[in-house]
C-alpha cells in the first residue's frame, strides 16, 4: 500500500510477525558470531584456542542448514580438532541424529577428532536426547543450557555483541529489571555511535522475547527517554519494542511520538518506524499539537 505524506509516497507493508520473529534469532547469531566466539569458547566451553582456521561449512549440499560455527582449531595443549557449535532455540527431539550426521561427515572428510557443542538458548530446560546408544553405535554430544550461565560473564565484556546475550543467561537472585538496566547501561558504555547502539537495542529486544521480558525492557527504555532527549542524543533507536493495546502503553506511545515531533528533525515515516506505530498515529499526534497552537 502507498501512503502519501507531505508529498512523499511511502510503501507501508504489514509484516508476518511470526515468520519475522522466527528468523531474527538466527540473524542475530550470524551477525555477532565472529565477534563473540573467541571469548565464548574460552569462558563458557573452557577451550583455549591458540590457532584457528575457517573450514568449508558446506560439508554436504543436501543438509537442511549449515553449522553455526565450524573451525579447525589448535588449543593451548597442542590438540588439533574440528570445533562445531550449534545454537538451538527449539527443543529438538531429533537433535542427536543431526549432530551424529555432522560428526560422521566431518570425521570422514577431515580424518581429525571432532568436538561438538549444542548451545540451547530457548526458554526452560530442554528434554532433547543427547545420547544415542545402539548395539553397533554409541554417540553423544554436550548440551550447554544458556539460562544456567551467570549473566555477569556477559556484562564484563567490552563488546556489545556479547553484552546483549546476558539477557538469555541466569539472573540468579537479581530481578529482571535490575539485569536489564545493567545491560542497557553496559551497551551505552561499550558502543560507539547512535547507529550501532540502535542496532544492539533492536537485537536486545528480539532476544528478550525468548525470556518473555519484552514488557520489562520496554518500561526501562521508556523511563529513560527524557534523559536522553535532554542530552540532545538521538534516542529514536531506543524504541523497537512491541506495542500493546493497554491504555498505559498508548499514552506512552503518544508521549514518545510528541517528543520526537517537537525535539527532533526526523520525518513522519522515521518516527513511525522508531515508535513502531502507524503513520496515521503519528499524523494524529501531529494534528493534536497543531490544534493546541
């Protein structure tokens, strides 16, 4: 659908939210993996790599997907092996067969020991089998449950790509609001430029949905909007959160849109995108402001 705003035609298309969301987790992992893997492998898997090289990940063209991480590495003890890591959101009951397929193909192709890890980033504790025990074959893989890892391991990082993964970790006795506030502050400390910061906040929003924390995240971000506007920072990146139908949510949407209309030079289309509202909603607020003058 084309909408004319101030003489400019804008294409407005409604997203398939379920399909869009399901693709975002893989997208975030792919975008950040090369940055986070070195520290992740050392601090979480306790593998100390001294040498690493990429190897082709198209080990079989008929595979439904490529490995998330596939490298030939040498550790600090001189051991050489193929390292494969898979990030898993769903509790996949046939994961043991998939990992077994990979193991045999990698072993056959490289004639080198293979070390595999599945990192479960979904919600709850997975029940997927990790062992296959048959008369002619025994196989197993290590399963790392992300929600059991101390979130402080990620807050201590100087890389925002790692910091955002703290939202998936173990909060222990700390409240979600406290942890989310710390993550947001750490992102500000470790990110250079508003464009990059906007990107990490969007990634944080997507990951927070895995832990059903999007509402808390929204509240914390909303409460900090005024401060950043007063500092004349471009705060539009802070809102990429889902909008609810509650009256309180609508009031906050209106307040945020009013602030952007009066205190920024963003176009109506940009404001609608930042606030995750319709162009019509922005125009209605703009009209209310005009009527008050």
